[in-house]
């Protein structure tokens, strides 16, 4: 399991702008993190479920 950050933005908006919605997700891989994050976003923001958005799941890393 790894920790992923899922960000949702309107399509066409830059990554510099704050996301509409963001959450940290514990998942086995990035695909699972995307699915979990998408489901959480749609449940928490039903008003934006049909909006044209971009959903991104990314993981951080640790250097030793």
C-alpha cells in the first residue's frame, strides 16, 4: 500500500491553480487510487459529478 494524492480540477485549468477537490488515498497502485479518489469526489461533490473535470492521482517519494 502507498499514499497517493488525488486532485480534481476543471479541464483546461493549470496545475498551478488550487484544485476543486483534493484528498490523500491509501491504495495498492495508482489505478486503485484513481478509482477510490473518483468515487470519493463524486460522493462528496455530487454537484460537480457531471462537470468536465480532470482527475489526477500521484504519489510522493522519500529519499534516504
